[in-house]
C-alpha cells in the first residue's frame, strides 16, 4: 500500500502519530507557515548556526515553563522523550498501516518548538521507503536520536543512559498505543506487525539494554527525571517504585 500525500491513515491513531505534510491536505487552520520553521537538522546542531532559529533551546525552554521547573537538564530530558515519541509513533504507525515509511530525514522535517503534537512536525514529501525494522531504526535511531542526543549532551550535560532509556520508553509507549488501537478495531494483522517490528527494534544494540519488556509492558533501567518536576512523581515504566531522595544526579545515567 502506497503512502498517501497527507498520511491520513495515521489520524485515527491520535495526535502523537499524526504527521503533517507540506502542503497539508487537511488544511491545519491557524497553523504557522511551515516554510518559515527551522528543520530538525538545524535543531540538532551542537552550536546553532542561527540564534533566532535555535529550535532545540526554544523547545527546552517551553517544556521547562510548562512543567514549572528551573532545572534545564530535566526539561531537556522530557523534551527529548516527547520528540522521540513523536518520531517513533509516526514511523511505526506508517510501517504497520502502510507497509512503508516516509523518508524522515531531519532536513525534510520542519519543527515548531512552541507547538504540541500534531502541529510540531511538518514533513516535506512524503517519499516512501521500505517499512522494515532496519529502515525504521536507520531513520529514527541514527537519523534523529543520535544527533539529538549529542546536541543535548553538549548543551545540557544529559547522560547517555538517560537519553537512550527515554528512547526505549518512547518506543514501547508508541507500540503499546498502536497495539491497543489495532485490537480495539479488530486489526489483528496490524497488532502482529507492530509486535514483530517492535521486537526487532528492541534487539538493536542501542535499545536492547534500555529496559525489560513483558508483552507490551516495559520497565526501563533508567529514570527520565520527571520526579524532579514540581508535583511530579515516577512514571509507570520507571526503574524506581517511588521518587528517590538522593543527589541531583541520581538515575541520570
């Protein structure tokens, strides 16, 4: 099945799966002109080439404000996990429903750091690629999460173990939502495809040690630091059963 220009099959799955395209067949009333937005390739620069288009710093600042935290490393972690969830959801959803994935090259994805899903990402295209696990891993892990992680480590001192734990958690969450939708709609074929793809992705060296999976459940080996947000606690897949009382750097690796 070919990709349709607006990736319409993703819309019933929810906002995290939706990927707007340029031009957007859905109209997206009130949305910004995507041509004026920076690309994710620009956001991943360790030293932003243009301070006025420094999308990564802007996103971390937005997350910090929404969470009411003054800890930039906490906001950086939550921002990275949110973007990882968006990328995994769109790629996995397309691979399962279309059998193909769009080319999500960071130079083709424009990013609105002030917006929430699905108005944060705009794809120029889409250009179809094979929907196998190796292609999805190449697109998301190597194309996005590695350069994003390097930028966050350079700018905020983010720990690699934390970032890869976020990546594993985001993948497990996307797979769980896709499985829930597929079963609710009698799409056992889609549920099986999602499960097989997720199994292959978690076999990747960058993900296989991030946590323990039991069916669609996932228990990570690191912590995203959400417990440090005012009023926050531990997430459902956290390595902790209760918020730790320890030094600021606890569970960041």
